[in-house]
C-alpha cells in the first residue's frame, strides 16, 4: 500500500493540511496565489467549477469551501485523483475527481469558473514520471498554450478562467492566445519568489534559452483572469 504524506504547509484556512501521495505535486506558492485570487474573484454561490491539473485538489477544495455548487477536479495522475477523493471526503465537500486532460474536462463543461495551475517549467527534455506535474517543454508552454486556446470550450458565457503561471513561461503569450480565442484577459495578481530547486538546477539552461537574465534567481508568479463575454 502506498504511503500517504501530508503537505508541508501550515495548518491554516488559507493553506490547509492535505493528504499527498508520493509523486503528487505539493501545493506551493503558485497554488496559494491562485487560491487567493479565487477568493477575491467574486465566484457566484452555487457555481459549477473546474479545477484543471488539480494535484492534491487544494484549489478544488478552496472552491467547494467557498460555496461552489459542484467541483470537477481533473488530472492525468491517478495518484493525484486518489488524493483529491480522500481530501474531499475528509471534508465532506462536493468534489468529483476525473481522470484525463483538456478533452475530458471539456466533456463535463462548460463551467462557470475554471481554475488552472498547469505545468509551466521550461525543460530541455520530455517530462516523465512525477515531473509531468511541472515540466512543460523547452518554452514551458506545452500545456499552457492549449489551455489558453481552448478556454472558450471550458468556460460558460459570463464565466471566467483563473490561470497561474511563471513569467518565465511567457505571460504575454498567454494573454495574446486568450484574447485571440475571444476572451477578455488581464493579470489580476502577481508575486515574486526565489527559485525553487528545479528552477535553480535549470538556471543555466534558462539563461541560454533567453528565458531569464544571467544570474537571475527569482521568478514572478502571475494569475491571469480571462472572462468569456
């Protein structure tokens, strides 16, 4: 039987204790920045919510606790979905885990609110194993770009998408793709943080690719809100 470990985050309402199997993305600064943006977004009571690339379900649980009528939590990792199921059951919250990606998510939509914390870390080689939760191709956009382009198929008219990513992975590109898809998009939150272990290890690659400046050891996390008219 696979051991379950808890998230290393403090036991506070903003950063709840969560069950997390090995290999499942640990909620980090990007998770909590997006959770804060969700709480400030004016989500309507009873909203139908999609949490794309859910991981432990931290954002799905935030939405459910904030009054969502239903929450669909989608991930390609079955371990992540097991964590979501357990974390939601412990709290008796209306969260439904679904295995898959964009196509499976779209079948259940459209949604009033879509939350997305997709992989966005640039990587010189294809992602494998647990690294699929953060590695996202040479420019970090292997998942970001499809999410932005397909946003209208996920978001109901009058609804909105909240997407978190690193500035290293091209915020302007995300805004342009969302607007080209017919969404009204803008940055609504941001935070500078030091590089974590993965980004520090890749600093030389990132600088050679022109994604950071020489000697840079911090990144800006950004939350984009995209409304569907």
